[in-house]
């Protein structure tokens, strides 16, 4: 469950979660403008645990948060050749990356 939760959190950080500022003021003060992942758009997550008795047990869920941005950015690059360097990867940022890639 921890792995699934961390993948979901990582997807949110990578795709939708952004705090906007204007002149030092926080514009996103509530969940009506700060979008967190919804269960309706999160894919089915099937964690696979690899048994290795030579290594002592340790936390396994947290690393999923860290890699989600890179995983998604690499998937976009593999599919389109466009690089994304800013999170969250909003549709506008993806379109800009695609446009910039078509120029190069």
C-alpha cells in the first residue's frame, strides 16, 4: 500500500501539483486551485517485490515519489523526442516542449 500511495503522490507532483505565487503572495490557498491526484485518473498500480534474503528489509515505498517525474519525462522523450525540465508537466508545458522540439 505504501508503494501505491507513493506512486500516486509522485504522479501528483509530476503532473498536477503546483503552488503559484504572485508578488510573494501564495495564490493557491486551498484544494479548489491546488490539484491533487484523483482516484479516477490514477492508473492501476501493481507493485512487484523482488525477494533478496541477502539484504535486510528496509522502507520501499518512498523511492517511488522521487522517480516519477523522471520516469514520465523520459516516457515523453521516448515517445516524442521532446524534453521536459519543469514540474508539473502540464498540458501547456508538454505542448511547448513539443513545439520547441519541432524547431530543433
